[in-house]
C-alpha cells in the first residue's frame, strides 16, 4: 500500500458587531480585537470541514 497526505481543514466562523466610520475601519477593528484575543473561536463556532489531497487535480480529489 502507498501512503498519501490528506489535508484536513476545519472552518470556524463568528460574526461580531463593531462601531466604525466605514467598512474598512470595521474590518481593522475586528482584526485587531481578534489578534488581542477579544474573540475566541472554538468548537461552538464550527461551520464545516474539507478533506483534500494536496497536489491533485479537482477530478482526483
């Protein structure tokens, strides 16, 4: 038998509300807050998973 690497990607998602002057500023605030650990995503925020074989075409995955 051969060995294969399989990439597992879990998707976590959280929606937050921030006050800002414009959408770009809102994103900056949310990103800064996330980097400061103000938002912690965990298993409760799980939205999905994908499994892929790196380096394979879409047909082969």
